[in-house]
C-alpha cells in the first residue's frame, strides 16, 4: 500500500480529513505522469474544490501536515501549490499609497479568487537574494517603472493566472524593491510589451512545474499594476529569518521514502532494513518536533542558528532516506519514472530550494562534518 495510505512515520498533527486524503491519494497515483508531462490545471482545480488551495488550513499545524503529505505524494504538484502562498500574502497586504495608487483595487480584484482557489498565482523573487548587480532592474519612469533583465525561472507559468514579480530598483530609487503583477500563461490577458517568455526548462527535478525563463526588454509597468514598494534591506532581513526554518515538504519526502522502505523490508523479511526504517522514523519525528517548536518561538533572531542547524539535518535525512530507498530497490531504482528515483531527485531539489548564503553554508557544513579541511 503506497504513501499516504501507508505511513509509518505518521502525521505531525491531527491527520487530514478522509476527503482530503482521498484527493491526495489520487494525486499520488498520477505523480509519475505529472513529473514527466507537467502539473495539469485540473489537479489545481481539484485541490481548490477540496478546500486545499487558497485560504490556509487552521490551525497552522494542519497547514504543515497538508504540505508534508502533498510533497510526499507528488512534490511537483506541491511546488506549484506552495508558490501560490507568497503572492497571496503580498496581495492581502496591498494598500493604496502614492507609490501604489491601485494597491487596494488589485487586492480586491485578485485576492478573493486566490483565496478560493479559482485563480492560481505564481511568484518570482528568489533572484533578489543573489549578491551582485540587480537583475532584473526597475527604473522609475513617468507613471510607472521600466523593467529590464531576465528572471531565470518562473514556476507555474503555464497554469498560473497571475504572477507577482519583485525587482530591485536602480538609480534614484536604489535600495527599494518593486512588486508588481503580470498575467500568467493561463490568463487570457496579454503580457505587457517587452515581456518574452522562454521554453520550459529541463530540470533535474520539478520539470513538471512549468518553469520558464522570462525576459523584460524596456517593459513599462504602470503604477496601477504595482502591489508594493518596500525597503530592500528590510526585505532581506525578514527573508534571512524566514529561510532558516525547515520546509515541511522535507518531512513529507522522508515519510514517503520510509513508506517504501518499510514495505520492502516487510516483503523481503529483511530485519536489517527494518531496523534502519525504525531509526529513520525516530530521527524524523525528533527533528520534525524540534523544527516546528522552533518555528513557533517568538525570538526569531536568537533561535536562528539552531533553526539553520535543524534545517540542514532534516534535509540531510531526506537525502539519506531517499538514498536508502534506492539501495533497497537495487537495479529497479535505475528505471526512469519510478517513485524511488523521483524522490531522490526531489530530495536533492530541496537542498537548493529557497537557498541563501546562510542555508547553503549550514547544509555544506553538516554534509562535511567530520571531514578535516
């Protein structure tokens, strides 16, 4: 019996309702096809109809459990699903100001559909974390901003209705970030002049997320399409704290790998493998409990070193669990399209997802522990 119906690690909180598990089990059954051919919009609609997209589940523990299970069922769908969260938050915070004269109108236009799940959002801001010159750039012009440069990847492009893009301002407005909206590939509205969308990227993992490069050439974004203008350093400081947390998807991938390992150990009557399963289960539960405790701590700066350490240890366990799954499956794991090889790729993806200089250093330090330089 595959994950999520078979789940030796168990939930982090109250189990999801049976109706939600039914939807997620169907998504899991299509994961290989989704990985190869892309997330269909019908899957997003299915999640929305079940109340699993848009307004987050409450309490927060239920939302974490949903993220875990969805990632374990199909990390490709999870990644499109989770991309919806950040732009929804930006929309919810939009207000009118001299720099955002239509902030409230944009919020009222998009937020109800995003919260209900009838609209899907994508987001592009990871490039803002990179050191060096800004790319893309936002230059102030009369009545708006001129955008120039390239977004290396925009996830969910083909199935998203709206994309929230963040660009660093240059010139007189250096030190600020501009967040604005453009139509996604699923929208019937045309993109602004100068927006060029590339072919889908062939990725080691998450190829099915409809991720494309998008280039801006003298593209003018009207002030009425701007959601927010914020201080760059303040945004970086908040991002620095947020990215230290462990992604719940990490534990979802561990749970899915353990489910396969456990079934194989039982089928083969392999006691050594069964002991390894029990060890991974215990380590996962311990790390998960501490990771979620730390997320709830009010002093985010004081707990940041430990949060980075727990994040690195959890990612390492996800890779080890997926690797053990490959070893236990032997030659069959080399077949493309199996859940075993897919989860190995997905666990490697999480090592670089939402990566900052600090999270990278923590993961490398953890991976190289005991190795003398």
